[in-house]
C-alpha cells in the first residue's frame, strides 16, 4: 500500500473515532479511542514527512 493510500485510510479511521467520541461512551472507551487517535496522528505525520 502506498503512502497516500495509507494516509487516506488513517484519515478515515480518524473520522470514525471522532464519530464514536461524539456518541455516548464510557470513560474507559474514551481513553482507548484517544490513545488510538494519538497513534493515528503520529502515523499520519510520519507519512506526511516521507511524502515531502
């Protein structure tokens, strides 16, 4: 999978997580989602840097 496709996939995952956060979830679920969101953002940054 090329970097642009990976980036788009990460962006989609990020959107799905944000939708879950907007819904009713437990604090423990929220903590897991924020951790996953942080991981996605790090990977997106790495991909953006590799594309430059």
